[in-house]
């Protein structure tokens, strides 16, 4: 389905696309410019679903611009020349011995034990690269290790060193603001529990920004020999615990010492490639070098003195460039989990999400919310409701009743400028698929039998028609649902419970069993299980439920669950009955 530009009130992607095109044309008047958008990812650990917003925001805007006939480069800078800051918790194949590598470039740190990749950075890049391919994200990857060690940025580094006093002066404006901000916060400490809670929440959000290079707010200050925007990696131990002690602009001779191993040397920076600009200078240097027009940043960059704010001054005054349009994006949470930080173990990654949901659904979660709106991704029972919402949207798209903004978000989720993403041919309800594979434990023959009976007029001919959604539902059941919450159908009837039933209980079971054959479909069994308590109350099967009737229905449902699965709750009863099969239902219900 083609996307047309929506109004700014309804579609944030189109609005940003308008702004980005206008800015690109302003920079290159009289031409149809190449539009450059950018993302930055640091493979310091698992690249989580919060970091994915760093990619999806420019991807969606870039894709809209491509649809309008412009050439676009979406750059992803892999900040793999960043320092290894700490050992993330919970990463398989690592232990405390990895701490000896703290301070080295990520590409110089060994990969976790058993990895197929040559170093730490490549190990964590690989999973993200695979996920982006599955999601239809087109980009140009740039390794900052390769850029720096091959001398690509040599002129920019020498330029920054010549203008180090100017850079220091810019940074000093914001150091004062940082202090003022801190003093103001300190004065306000202890005033109210609400303010203390807000402060804790802000600190949690800032910590959640770890894992992107943008969070490393080093500005290069603190050396006794003066300010230097460049930090070498040590020739002795390979770490960045170095201090520049002298620099000569004319010869480019640079002398440094290492606090870790004591190594010291003097090098010609015009030939030396083992080091990098500090982050607050590195980022605006790249904006100018690549001609970036659009790059989002996390909420940690909204404060005075943050690298995005300072970068706007440095790119203009030092590198003669222009700061990109840079919307702030809010955090992404997980149902039932705290905010994500990739420096801590156990945070879900895009690969984890794609095991339990299809790529279009994951794309939709990022497309339907403006960047400054936070949202959660469901790994718990909420994923069933989310899929229900998605399926309802598809029906509205099909019948033409969908709102324009929702239509745009749907189209961006299911297609890119290159074409449609793969989808499930017969998208049966996710909650139904989950219930079925829960009960069948993945047995394909039994699963096909049950799914074929959902709609007798359009029986499923093979499980391939229900894939990949079926596989995602099965992965969710096996990986996210606790063992004690799994559904285990009784092998034998509960004779004690059956024997304790009064006449009304036995009659309700008899009416259900009598109607099985004539109602054997998902819709039919839904009518039957809701209708039995109505008939028992002397009402018609299609009577509107009353409060009293709802109580009777709940009691009847609880009885069926106890007889079928020895609990008072479980999968939706129509699905459960189909999965158990008519003969076994009769046996367990005493028929």
C-alpha cells in the first residue's frame, strides 16, 4: 500500500521528512540533494530494544524520503572504537577476567568464550545486523575503528588540535551551566518525596542510555598540561588511561603517558592512528564530515552541557558544519521490567523480540508513536492483546475504515520503499495459536488438526499457512510463560469432582456435551459455552448477559477448567475444547 504524505497533526514521519528535505535543499540550493541521516550504536554489550529506536527513527524518515524519489544514505556508525567501560552482567561466556580489558577499544577486547566472532564488538554487532535485515532496515554501516585506524579523520583531528583552545572555551560555557544546574538541584534536595522520586527516575533513565556511544560524555578536560580533544590508546597496554603532556602544532609531535602501565612515547600525530577524538568533539566532527541532516538522540542529551547541545556549537564554530535536525527520543520499556540498560544482563534485544513477534509488528510499535513518546514492548501476556490490536488494524485497513495516521503507521510497518516485508498467509489470532501450541507442546500433526477445525469452511491445509506467526507464538509459550502457568490437560477424569456435582452441575455438562458435534468450530464453541448457562437460567442462547448471568457463566467456566486442566483458569475455553478434542472432552466431562 503506497504512503502519501500525511498532515503534521497525524503523521510524525511525514512531518520530519518534510523538514529534512527542506533542510537538505537549503544546504544545496537548486539541486535535488542526497539526504544523509544517521544513527550511532555502541556494541559494548547486547544492543537492546531501547537502542533500536536510535535506528528506527531515522530509518522510517529515510524510507519516507526514498518513497518521494530522493536518494538517501542512512549511516549507522558502529562506535566500536569506544573504550570498553565495564563488564556487562549476565553475558554468557564472560567472567570477571574480562575486567582486565577495561579501557581498550571494543574491537581489541576478546569476544565472549565460544563466540564465532573475532572480538567483543563484532560479537554484539552480529545479532543487531541480523535483526535489522529481518526488519527491512537499509543502511550503510561505518566502523569507527576502521575510520580512525586508517587515518580517515586525520585532517579533522589535526584541525581540532589546532583549535583546542577554542573548543575548550565552548565547553567551558557549558561546564559553568552544568555546575549551576547541579547547585540548583542540590539546593532542592530533600524538599518533597515526589521530587526525590523524580530525581531517581531521571537517574534511572540516564543510566538506561548506557550502551550508545552518545552516553559517553567525555570532553577531554582535566589534564595538567592543558586541554586536548584527542586521547591516544596506549602503545604499551592498549588502554585509553593516557594523558597528553605536550603537543606541538608545527610538528604535530604529541607526547603522552599512561597511568595504567607507565608507558610514555612521543609520536607524530600527522602519522599516528591509534587514538580518537573525545566524544563531545568526535560527534560534531562526524556531522560535518558526513553532512548529516537528521540524527535523533536520547533524552540524556536534553540537559545543558550534553553532547548534542555542545555539539551544535562545536560543529558550527570549529568544523564549519551544521547541526542536524535532532529530535529527542524517549525510552522504550518492557512489560513487567525496569528501563533497559545494555550494560546490565538480561535486557531484551531486537533478536529476542523477533523470536516472539513478527517483524511488521515490531516495526509498528516504533512507527505509531512519536519519538518523544515512551512505550513498552510486551514479553508477557500483554503480547496477546497487542496482536489483537494489530489484527483489528489490519481489518480496518482492508475495509477502508482506518484513520489516516493509523493507515500510515500500518503501511510503514508492513512495507518499505523496497517492497513488502514477509507476512503470515493465514494470520490466525496469536492468542489462539499460543493456546494451541501450549496444549499440544508443539506436536505438528495435532496442531494442524486443531487449527484446521477453527474454521471448518476454510480449513488450514498446512502449518506453513500459519507461519511464521505460529512459530512466534510457540517461542513465546516456551520461552516466556513460566512452567507453572503452562496448560496440562488431565489424563483421567476427576471422578471425585464429577461425583460431587449437584443436579444443576450435571445438567450443564450434559447440555455442553450434547452440543459439541453441532458447534465444533471456534465460533460455534464460543456460542455453546456462553449459551449453556443462559439456557440453564431459562433464557435464549443469544440473550443479553445480566450481572447474575455473568456470575453463573464464571462458575460454569471454572468447573470446566477444573475438569479439563485442574485449575480454575486457562486458555479460552473454545480453543481449549478444540485442542483437547471431542472424544477426550467427553471422557473428562463424564460423558
